[in-house]
């Protein structure tokens, strides 16, 4: 039985499988996909509105986190002052707050 036809079929299959695997890896990791003849397309649908929305949400979250960090730093300064101040002074300040 002549099996000479299997060599070209195997080569074509291996090249196709290699291309499919490379495309899958690129899509999974967010790299641009080949569209053919040197043109590239992005992974998304090409809508910049979604990207603008993501940027706006990230900016808003960044502002919120910056505010939270500022409040935490202020609380930490108060705790450090309480821990390092003499006990008598701290007691006087607490008594002054009670009055």
C-alpha cells in the first residue's frame, strides 16, 4: 500500500494546527490577531466606547482609593501620636474631651 499521500496531508495538518494554536494563545493573552496580509485587528469589537468606559471607571476607583488612603494615613498619624505621647498628656486630652 502506497502511503506517499500522507506526507503532504500531514504537513498541511501540522501547519494548520500550529496556526490555530498561535491564534488561540494570542487571543487568550490579548494580543492583536492577524487578519491577513499584514493587517491586524484587535481582540475586541473595535468599539472605543467600551475602552472609554473602562478608563472612566478606573479613574473613579483610583480617586476613591486615594481618598481612602488619605483617611487611613490620618488615622495612622493619630494612632502614632497616641502611642508616642506621654501618658499624662494623653490622659489630659481625653479628660478635656469628656468635659
